[in-house]
C-alpha cells in the first residue's frame, strides 16, 4: 500500500472504478489504490481496497507518516501489529498508528475484502511505506 506521485489538486469530484485500477500483488493479496495523488489528485491521503484469499497475507510493513484506517467488509483477518495478534471480523474497523509494524493475514475459510485509507501523506511517495519482510 504505497502513495503515488502527486499531481495538481483538483476542485472536481473524482470517481474511480475498481475495474480501472491494476492489482498490486507485490506484498500479497490483491491491493488496489483507488483514490490517490496520482489517480485522483488527492492531497491529504489515499484510499483503496484489498482482497485476500484464505491463507494469504499482506506482508509486514509500516508507515512513518500516516495512520492507516482499515474497515473489513467481509471475511476475517489476523491483524498482527508489532508481533501482537488482533482478530478482526467483518464489519469492524481498525486504526493503525504511524510507525507500527503490521501484517494482515486471512486466517479464515473464505475470502476477505477490506477498505483502507492512509493519511496524512508522506513528504514524498518513496517515504510513505517501509517493508520489513
């Protein structure tokens, strides 16, 4: 889950379709950043979705500048924050503070679908996400 390079802010509402955003599978699962500086001209954060099959994970990382908000729409996850397990069930939200290492593991028998938002943006896109595994 990374922020993209900024484009000029826009005063127009922006709508993006999941079908128009390519999947990012580098860190596990199917992650799609729908609204970001690059895709929609956002200036304060970015939002996307992730789909994890049973047993899949999004590998451990942290965000030095951003809080991450997660809302689990369907399924269940083991949210591992700083090596501590936090069960997350559908229709629950999770706030991950800046600098907290986290990994999301689908430990259920069905697919998991979540919405995420990060903000504020890092000073530069390459500073917003740090992989730890």
